[in-house]
């Protein structure tokens, strides 16, 4: 008697579990013309937390072509898990396509969807319309716009070639010999700084030109005074070389700031303020002056 009761309870439990699971396969139509699409939707509702195995549409169904298989969407609400998936299919053979029942497995139990048949028909020919001979190809109308584009492209190419040839000729000209200043490095640099200050470049909005000439004066001075390869060095490389020279920390900090500021202005990343321009100029001038004073003292001690 106990075995009968336990068997009855098990069957009831399985029945109730199956009642809690729903699974369907629906189509937006069951009749199409060859090449038209049908949207299938698989939809299931199971208890949240159940392990499930989602079915797939077999690719061996005669006459059926799967165009797109969407992702499986899920939503949990009131301890229920809702699953859905869209599949686009078509057929290129007239006749009937049989979509079989699909099985959703949840916690070991199988729930089946309904199967159905899709009718695929040929497009009807319009017999009541008169047939005409095939017309010959029409001449395309002449368009001026493509011709204009081609003409502009040719003109641009000629101008570019002329410009490149001119640059090549200029490069082939003998380079001018570099004039080596006769003054000592410090005197020459201070003289050039005085000329630069008198031109008031940054006051007239010519910051790039001002910093280019200011840093070039510093580079020439470093090359002549300390034999540093400064002309081809970047701002950061020049800072590393200056760090090896003997100078007060505040002078090194001011020079580093001036070099970095000049680099920012040169590449149009920053516009310097008036006081920053003055500080950069004075930092380089003070560095050269202190170098000159130090040299004079060394000569007097000798």
C-alpha cells in the first residue's frame, strides 16, 4: 500500500511540475511566396532556478532555410523565468515545409511545442498584361560634373608636381656656410636676447616665433659654451643634458619650465600668459649672466 501511495505522490509531483512549465513555437504566418521570410518565436516559462536545455531548429528540415537566429532573451519575475528567441526562416522551394515539435528540457522533464506546416507558393504570373519586346539600352545623359572633377584633379596634380619640383631644386642649392660669431658665447647670447626683447614679438601675438628664437639662442649658447649637442635635441632631451651642468636648483627649475612651455606653445597645445613669457625670457637671461660672472671670477683667480 505504501508503494502505491509513494508512486501516486511522485506522479502528482511530476504532473504539477509539468503544469508549471509552458513552451510554445509560433509563426507570424503559415503561408508565403518563394523567398519571403517568416518570423518564428520560441517562448518558454519555467520556475526560476531550474536547469534547462534550450532546443534548436534542425538544419535538416527539407525546404527550410534559416536566415537569422537571434539570442535567447530572459526575464525573471515572481520566481518565474521567461525565455524567448526569434528565428527568421525562408524557403525557395514551392510546396509544404513541416516544422516539427521542439522539446524543452527543464530539470530532466521534457515539454514539447506544437508543430505546424508552412505553405510555400510560386508567385502568380500576370497573364492579363500584354507582352512587349525587349527594349534596347538607352544612352545615358551626358553629365558635366564628373568631367569637372577630373579637370580639377588634373590641375591639382600639376600644381603639386610643380611645387615638389621647386622644393627639390631649392634643396639642391648649396647650403650657406654657418657664420660663427666672433664674440664669446655669453656676450653673443646676451646681445641676441637684447635684440629679441626689442622686437616685442610676444606682445604682438607672435608667441611661436618668440619662443622659437628664444630657445634657439639658448641652444647655440649651450653648444658653444658646453659643447652640448643642443640644436637637434627635444625639450626633454635638452633638460636631461642641462641637469648635468653645475647650477643652482632654482635656475635649473626655471630653465626646465621655460623649455617645456616653449614646446607647448610650439605645438599649439597652450597659449602662454604675459608673465610666463617674461619669466621664460628672464630665466634664460639669468642663466647666461650667471655663467658669464662665474667665468670672469675663474679668470681673475687664475
